[in-house]
């Protein structure tokens, strides 16, 4: 009978382990989305965007990367991509970030 409390304790730990793995997976996906947002911003900034058509094309490319998270129903990843993309732009080229905000809004 002494095994019964021990076995019950083990059964209670099994769901907790699954949640930890799931949380770690979501965290990894969010970090990957942030990295992709940062890389998309760097690519965006590396281009000659003095031409408004090129600016629109570059924004559409970034939006396409963002949209894949929406399609996959990963809103947290989409938000992470978007906020990292924008914050990277703001930190490197605040004038450009303001211009994009005016065009998008």
C-alpha cells in the first residue's frame, strides 16, 4: 500500500511534464519568429528603398513572412515577428520607421 501514494505522485507529474515540453516548444517558436523578424528588418534595411515601389515591394515581402504565422494560427509568433521587425527598424532608422507607419496607418 505504500506504493499507492508514490504512484499517485508520479501520475500527477506526467501532465506537468507535457505542459513543460509544450511551453518550451512555444517559447522556441516565438524566439524563431523574433529572429525572422529581425532578419527581415535587416534585409529590408539593406535595400535601396528611396523608390516608393521598392519600398512597397519590400514591405510586402516582410508581410508575407508575417502572414505565414497567421495562416498557421500562431498569433503569438505573428506578434513577435511584427514587434521585432518594427523595433529593429526603429532602432536603426527611426525616420524610415515613421515613414512606414504613416503609409501603413
